[in-house]
C-alpha cells in the first residue's frame, strides 16, 4: 500500500501572514483546514512539517525536540524570506508551545496558543503517545494485527531519549511566558487532558500583555482544529486576527497572490 505522506503547505493571499504549527506526533493535516479558511479571508498561511512526523515511526524516534523546533523557526524564516513583514504564529499542542517560544524572542504580530502544554506530561504518557502513533501508522499501512504485534514489540524496546528533552523544552517555555510582548489568544478544549487545561490557565494568567484572550470549547478535546467545534475555532481565530492593527493593505499586496 502506498502511503501519502503529509507535506508542508503555503497558501498565499495578501501581506498578512500566519505561521501554522502542528503538534507532537501530528502533522500539517492538524492545521490544514484552518489554513484554507484563513486564506479565504486574506491571510497567507504557511505550515512546516517537523522532521520525522507524518511518516514511518522509526524516523520519528530518530529525531528530537531540537529538530522540530528548528523546523518551526525555519517556517518563520521562510515567511520573512518571502517578504512578509507581519507574521502571526498559531500552534496546536506542541505547536502552540513552539508558538509561545517564538513570540518570546522574535517579532510576531500575535500568538495563538491552541491546547498547548507548558506543564510537561510524564515520560510514560509521552512514550504511550509515540507507541500509539507507531501502531496507528502500521494499521494505516494495512499490516495484519499479528504483524503489528511483532513489530510493536521490537519498536517498544527502542529507546526514546528525546522525551526528556521534550519535557525540558516545555518547562523552559513556561518560564519565558513573561517575555512575550505580542497579543495572545489562548484556546482550550474543556474535555482535554488536565495537563493542557491547567496549562491554558497558566499561559493566560502569566503573559504580561494587555491584549490577551482565553476561550474554552465545552464539547472539544485536544485537536480542536479537527473536532466538532472546529468551525467556531476557525471563526474565533479569524476574528482575533482581524482585530489586530495590521498595516494597511494596498494594491501592492497583489504581488503576494
């Protein structure tokens, strides 16, 4: 069976740019519909794909948080190299953590944090996340249950040294929240894991900016950009972006289409 690997995307519109960042063990599909929606309202949207993600799980465990972070920064640099001067950063899950980290030391128009952790989950929980990803990918490949059991036994024995590094990165972002000077919008699913719910409150209460909002989605879990309330999520994000003081768009913006 041929596997179609998710890819980075660039949806061009006007001079207002948005960097979209997916989560750990996720891929650009997590933010694809949001990107298309924002493009319709004049926002250029770019989403990088982190190394090792969206492909064979053996490749995932050969990469680590520094690789994924570098890909997020490269996504920002790609937009600036394309001539975009005003960039909002939107991330879901670990992508939201990366978005907050970017906003703590780079010039961003705003940061939108969606179900982002700033409290590290336990190693066992992260390890299960990797195993679930591996098992799901093997099912997607069309492998039999027996073959998957054999392969997962070998996969489970593989070390995942990067998980402790991931915990450390998340903790570091929590400590840098007060350095953010851009407007902040926090979105959180009420049915999500307690770590993410508590993180949402910490982010909102810690960032030291006047323009900050938090919104809870009562019927949503973790990947709310794909959940039952996704349309409301898209509209809320767009209205927040529209409320910012962007540079006046002109006819010269057509060069970005």
